[in-house]
C-alpha cells in the first residue's frame, strides 16, 4: 500500500490548478486588514474622530476667546483650564468614537456568524485577536496622531489670535500630554475590541466600555469617600490622567510611568481574556 503526499499544486481532472497555502500569522494579519478596510464604518469612524478632535479644538479655543476676536472671557466655560486641556477637549467625545469602533471590530462577526468561517480558516484562534489588535493599533496610531497634533496647532493658533495663554510643544509636559492623548485613544479602541470579542455583542460591549470609562469614574469620585481615592487611581481613565488631560476620579493620581503601566495592564488583561474566550468557547 502506498501513500500519496499532496504536492503544493494539485491538477484537477478538468486541468484547473488548485494551490494549497499554509496558514500563517502574516496571512491572518492580511485578512484582518482586508476586513477592516472593506468596512465603511471603519473609515467613517476615522474621519469622524479627526473631525471631532480638530473641530472641537477650534470651537473650544474660540469660546475661550469669547466669540472669536472679542476680549478674552476670564469667566467662561474654559476659565481656569490650561491651554492644552482646552485644545484637546474633543478627545472627551473621541473616546466614544474609538470605543465604538473597537467594539464593532471585535463583535460584528458574531452578529453575522462570520466568526465561524474565521475560526475555521484560522485554527490558532489567538491569532484572530492579535491580528485584529495589530490592525486596529496601526490605524488608530496614525489617525489619533494626526488628530491631536492638528487640534493642538489649530487650537493654539486660535488662542493666540484672541490674546489668550498658549503653550508650545517644547514646554514642560506638553508633548507628553499630546502624545499621551493619542496613546489613550488607541488604548480605548483596543479595550473596546477586546470587550467585543469577550461579550460577543456590539451593544453590550459599548455599554460596558462607556460605563467603565465615563460613568463609573465620575460616580465613584462623587459618591465614594476620599478613603477610596488610592483605589480609584487604578481605573483606566484615572491612570491615563497621569499623562493626559483626561479627568481623573478622586484626588490621587499615579506617576507618569505608573499610569502608563496601569493602562497597558488593563489593555493586556482584556485582550488576554478575549484570547481565552475565543479559544475555549464554541462559536
């Protein structure tokens, strides 16, 4: 009895050539990129994010200047807020955009049942999560950097035209806050993606993300006694406050290095949970 070993190229009776490809992580990454770029909502989300960051920078700076050109308003809605925080105001809404985008990327295949085809084509299921994470990270890094630097330069220009205080990238801590905001927005997108895979629901993952980033910190900081502040500083948004202009819960704040480490730990924990979930659960 002989055993036939299939060759890389098999000739069918009708003379068609069928090529057999080995599944590799590079191919997984390519497939995830194709799925991302063919989804119209992906590009709409990127454009919306940049528009919000840059548009709100101009709007907030104009309000701070008291209606563009009049004497600066020392008691307006941005009185007492630093210039960097003013021009990065749009990031507060941008968090929602990148969070929703991440949740859609992680959970949409479960709603359409396309996930069954995905895991059938990729036996090493962890590669699916890692591939999605790398594609989303690459896109968001570019988009958020363009958005935050565009917001910074436009916003500072408007503030300068109104005679308000401005800041330069070379000033102490300014570049760290601008880059930190781009990093925080990217981290939020990854958190949303991981939650989407974990919960297998777009609506459910969006709800959990918004509650964890926007609702819980505010409620906890307002309702819990100050004795809880040492614990509240480890929430994702409070950790990001160490190197961005994001509002923190409570009065305690971590150092810059510790804040980065805590936020990265949150992202890794959610992504590891997503890997475990997709590997062990039926699809």
